[in-house]
C-alpha cells in the first residue's frame, strides 16, 4: 500500500521533489521506493530526464488501478462501521388525504422521537384502506377518519375538525354563513364510497332529512372534481372549515367555505394500532407508548 501511495503521488505531481514534500519525506528515499516497485512489477513506471518526469505506458496503465485500490483501502473503516452498525427497523404510519398541519406536526414529533429506535415513514391511502393495512400488519399505525369499526384495533381520537359547506362564492357573496334550506336547491357532491370517510355517509343522511335531496356522485379521489362542480355554481360539498386545512388547496375560483348555521358536523380523526401489537408484550409497545404520549390531547379546530 505504501509503495502504491508513493507511486500515485509522483504520478500526479510528475516531480519527485514536490511529491516528497506532499508525502512529508525526502526525495531520495521516495525515488528508491518507486524503483523497488518497478523492480517488483517488472516494468518501468516513469521516464526520468534531468528536467522532467513522465509516465511510461505501464505507469499510465497502473495509475487508475492504484487509485482504485487506495480508494478501497481508505474506505475500509467506513465500510466496516456500516457493516456492524445495527440496522433500524423501518415502520410505516398511514396518512389519509388532508391531514391538518397541527396533526402533521405531531407526526413529525413522533418521527423525531423514534429516531435511534426505528425509521418511521409515511404511507398514503384512504381511511378504509389504511385501517385494513394496520389490521393486516402492513402498517405499524395509521391516522384515519372515524368511525372505524374493527375490534382488533386500538383507536385513539387525536383531532376534531368542524366542517363547513363549500359553496359557489358568487351565490353567497358577503355572507358569513348559510342554512340548510339555502342549500336545498343545490346538488350535494358525494365522492365514491372507496374515497369517502364513513362519517360522510352520516352527513349525507342528515342532509337528506333536512331537504337536500339532489346528489352528484363523482369518482375522483383527489376532490378536484367536486371543486369544479361547486365553482360552476351547481353544487356544494362539506369540507373542513379551518382555513389551515390542506383540503382548501383544492378550492378553485368562485368557491367559498362557510359555516352552516343549523348544522355543525365535526369530523374526528383517530390514531389506529393493532391492539395485540401495541400492548405491553407486543412488538410495537415502545413505539405505541411514544405515540400515546405525543397524541395525548385531542386537537380541535
């Protein structure tokens, strides 16, 4: 290794004196070490004249090989440390669409708190799919819109979000709120069942009993289709009232979100674990304990 280091220094400097200074040694012993290497390999590596030093074809061929070998040797301490370093288990937390920033901040706190214990990563999905994934063990935990009916799951309520009506803004210009009667001649936009939290079925039934009979059902899971219909003035939907909610990113021009005077629904979000995994003897007991501490207070917006 030392002989290769000496060779590379001379090959890069093409000057024995400069290479010796770089290696913190005298030029004479450096020249002798290079000659020893040439003798061992059976090839001259440098053409030496009084005024210059050049690589021979053999020297030019050796240089990239020597650099590669030295790079590999230099990386041994790092590679060895990586080889014996304990590997952290990667766990996933399910995230439904439109998670409020305050709740997302708690997820970040949990990620930070788990560092050194596991790698906690996020996984998107609908609430129903995320609950199924927790049940099946594909996810360690998940945030999901409630209600979730699965006796195998531990459910911690973590957020309550007041809902309002997303309505055509020009129709309710200057208004601070609306009533159910004023919404009756608009169509209520309901997304497909696989994309809609189960709680919205209850909202649909409540609106129907209040005289809101017309329905438009869209299959788009990203909520942009609903906003198109509302902006055009023919429909309304129910969404998070808080202006900080990411759901407001789907709002187009001519869409306003107003509270409903005679209807104040609240959407609850829960943190789901599989009970046997999150219990005292479960494989997720430590992570679950951290999560219970971070999500100990219900956020209401």
